[in-house]
């Protein structure tokens, strides 16, 4: 298994605090949770221009992203149906087609083989495509255990007037259920992130979405004590959106994106965007560029603060044992309710869905308050 995928960071010192410790994917070689189904981020839209090709990994397989001249983005399974060349390596996009460089068979980006280089009728061959969506600057690909089509849609995330997401990707020995659980693990905010909750957060679990809001105070270098109110929405186990209204007309957003790439190996992306409404007093010709510069500045500061905070979780996840029956205590967040909600994203029964009996379940997954 490759340790670090190109474009991802194992991180410099973030994981070395546990020097001598064994990463979780080595310590627990049979993954205690299977891959979840759902929408997972494989990159940002701005990473792939018209005519571009990019290979990313999702649940043990490569996914080839190809963008046609019209801007349409397609996600393809990687191997050419002719003799199996990797299209992420050998493919070239022309207009709305992809041509495999091994024998120059041309395929419509929607799949069908259009022609060969032999001047003969093309074979009845089709590229395998995967459902892909672009929203909020993210590229999301649908994954299900049996290859069945999406049973739900990702949210439409408005990106008009926002800066493109600034982000980075870490490769961590963990599972998306753990990284996403972090959102409702309010007990660690004070101790790991040095952020004090102003009140008990609101959390609800409805259908595919877990949402809520909370307010924290933290001390930042040079800025001193800062309070911020957040709303969060979690869509499945791959996509968490955290919104913060900083002041009138100034809004920032943070994404935490967990993508299972191999058993117990996750690409964890963090990214931020922001928007600043044009200042009415300025002449129109000036207002837009000034608000764009301001939005970039807000995005970058918001990104640095929150990416630094998120990075504190990395050494936890990288060495963490997945506790099937955690001994929860009063003061923990709604971990038990979260795990119950998360069960819907497995079309294979998770190994941890153990029958502990109706009266013992509450005891073993009791939520603290
Ligand atoms: S392997 Fe792709 S055209 Fe032959
Ligand atoms: Fe955290």
C-alpha cells in the first residue's frame, strides 16, 4: 500500500508526536468498519481545467476525472475497455472526447466508444463512469458497495461571490466515521483545541444530514480572545460544512472532507472559502475588486486558524483504536446518537453493529450531557 499518495501530506511533525507508536492501519490490519456509501470529495473544481485529466483514489480504486472543453466534468473508472491502459496516464481529452493513447480509441466522455484508429466500426465498448457532482467548489463522487446509483443527492452549496477554496489534503490511517464523529465530540474542544464552548450545542440528526450550531471562545496569537458562532451541516460521512458569519456582509466557510481511499486510510481535506459584500460607499468599479481582496484575506486567515485547529486531530486519528463500545461519560457530545445515525451509510453491516441487547445498548453507547 502506498504510504503517501502524490498531492497529499503525511505531514511533518503532526504525526511524529507518537514516534515509536504504530499507525492504526498497521496495528489493526483487519479494518473494524467497512467502506461507507455516499458522496466523497476527490478534489476541488479549480484543480482541473477544461481539457484536463486528474487521477484520484476512492475506496481502493483509482478514479479518473476528465473535463471536456465545454467545462463538463466526468468521473471514469480508470482502465480502457479495449486492452486496459490507464486513462489517467494514457488518456487525452479533445473537445468532449477522451482518446486512449495506447491504440487511439476515442470515447465520448459519457462512455460510448466512437471510433478506432483502424478506420473500422468501433467495438461496442463503453467507459465505466461514476456519478460526479460539483458544488461549492468541491468535486464529489458517489460510491456504493455494489455500484448502484445514488440514493440521495449532495447539497447545493452556493459559491457565487466566494473565493475558490484554499485547502490541503492529509493521508491519515483512520476511517471517515471517526473523522466525522469529531464534529459532535464536543468533549475534546476545550482540551485538544483550547476552545471553550459558550453553551451546550444544538445537534439534530435528520435523514442523511446531521446539523447544529455552537459558539466557542478561543485565544488567538495577536488577536487575543475571540468568540465565534458556527453552524454546521454534515452530509453522510464525507462532507462537513461549517459556516461562520463574522460580521455583517462577511461570511466564512470551512470544509472538512473525509474520503476513504483504502481500508483504514483516509484522505482528509480541509478547505476554506469566504465572501465579503461590496462596500456600498465605494464607486462600483472599485467595490468589486476591493471586496475580492478582502474576501481572500478573510478566507486565508479563517483557513489558517481552522486548518491549524483541525491538524491537532490528526495524530489522534492516525494512532486511534476504533472503540466499538466506547465508555462514554457525562460531558461527552452525542456520540451514541451519531453512531446510530451513521449506520445508514453502510450497505454492508458494519462489523461494529454488534447486538448488545436492547437494555445494554443504551448503557454502552450512553451519551453524556
Ligand atoms: S488500451 Fe486503450 S485503446 Fe487500446
Ligand atoms: Fe477536533
